[in-house]
C-alpha cells in the first residue's frame, strides 16, 4: 500500500476510532518510517487532547510471588522451582502504602501471583484497612481469576479498579500460552463479572508472545472494543530462562510502540501505561511509550529486599532501587519528554 493511503488510514482511525481488519493489518505491517512517525504523532495529539501532558503514577506493591498457575511464559509459575517465594504481611503492605502516600502516590496497585494463602478474608482485611487509612486514594487489585462473589466482596471492601490482562483474545492462542487447567472462557467471564460489579477494569496482552500472529492482534482490538476497558496494559513478551518458553525470542519494541499508538487512537480516553516490560526491553522504552500515547507509569513500591524475586521475565528493571529513587528517576524520565507526573488518583476521563 502507498504511503499516502496509509496516512489517510491513520486520519480515518483518528476520526472514527475504528478501521476494517484489512486497514488495521496494513498499519500493523507497514515498514514506512514516515507512516510510523505519523501514527506516533497522532496518538500523542489524541493523548494531549484528553489528558494534556499529565502522567498518572501507580504505586505497585508486589505482595506475593506464590502462584498456583503454570502459565508457560511467566517466571513465577508454580513449576519454577528456582524462585525463592515470599509473601508480605498485611503490616508490610500498609507500610508500603504509607511510604507511597508520602511520595505522592494516590493509587496503590496490589499485585500477586494467584496465591491461595491470601483468602478472601485476608484480602478484605487488607483492602478495608487501606481504604480506611487513605480515603483519597484508589485501590487497584491485580490478583488473578476469582469467582464473582469474591470480586464483589473486594469491591464492597473498597477496591476501585482491577487489572486482569486477557493475554490474547484468540482461544487457540490462549491454549498455546497456558496449560490445560486454565480456561479461556473463565478468564473472559472474570472480566465480564468485574465490569458488571462496577470496577474500573484493565485488560491487556503481551506483544510478540510465542505463536502470536498479526491477525490475533486484530482480534485483541475487537475484543477490547466490545469490553470497553478503562485501562489497557500491554508490553513486549520477554523471555524468562526458567520457563517452557526459555527459547522463545523477545517481542519487539517497535511493534509494541505501534500497538500503543493504535490503541490510543481506538480508545482516546483509556489509561495506558508505559510498562516495566517496555522499560526492560530498551533503556528508554517507557519514554518512547509516553511519546506514543501512553499516559501512566507504574513504579515499584515493594520493599527492596523482595523486588528481585518478582521476576516475571529476565532482567526486570528497578529491582535494585528504593521506592523514593524509582519515583525520582521516573519524574526525570517523564519530564525529559515534556510531560509531568501529577499527584492525583488519575481516574479515567471517559467522553
Ligand atoms: N514477558 C512479558 N510480560 C509478562 N507477563 C507475564 N510474564 C511475562 C513475560 N515473560 C505479563 C502478563 C501478566 C502480567 C502481570 O505480566 O501479561 O498478565
Ligand atoms: Fe525505577 Fe528508574 S523508574 S529506577
């Protein structure tokens, strides 16, 4: 397809927030540098129209790396015997929030593997304590697949948001990334339940995950268009040496950036993080992500001693820093691109 036609497709996407499959495919596969640059610029313009130059920060607390699942891509899968497992206590989690609040965080993201130790009762206690101590903060959970009533109970205890990446909207692909015990249908049901309960919901996927085809990414866009999530988390797939995918290559930086811009144009209001995986694949990956439509960063608030242990993929960044260092580092990185971190819950601005 000619350069001019591709530029026109981008204009059309900006206008209609949608394209045909063939048009999406053309954008995803073009090698034209000028077209890519135009796509990135348009995404940045749309981001500025909706969120100005503000960047929202989320304090990420990785409170347990125990997991009962065995996803083939993930470094903390149950089958990885080499991981030293840890859990934070409720007091340690509250201590992270205290430190985070002082650093200007107004959203806490509690993330863990699917750890049966953290029963509904324990989670409800943690969530309600954070809610009581920090009434002006948003609480985001990212603790995997649960049943409807558990999600409802966490919501009633004060959780506002939930992150559960769908990983891929193509069933056969889902099955090549996960063992038989895991169900594509259940994952989608979880996202539906979360929406119905009233959470601000985040879905998402890895770019360049093993066996991914370009057309599957179009399925992902179609799926997101139906779900209408408030947040979309994407990052490149990154190899972890102690998983069944240890010989699979990393996803690509360029392709992730392209996908970020397309998502910004499809979902002008969406909260789109420049992820840690993006910062891991390239030292300036997060900065590039911000310039391509991303408007959220998620620095680590976990105690330093456990950071290295929450290793979903090899060479994860920010494992040696204290929370305050990470916060300061990001402040500079964000400013280097002409944006600024704001002290704000950073709720979605849906038009
Ligand atoms: N590379 C990149 N992202 C990964 N995740 C898990 N393992 C990897 C990996 N090897 C992502 C998944 C998961 C999120 C918490 O991290 O998409 O949903
Ligand atoms: Fe963590 Fe730079 S963001 S050290």
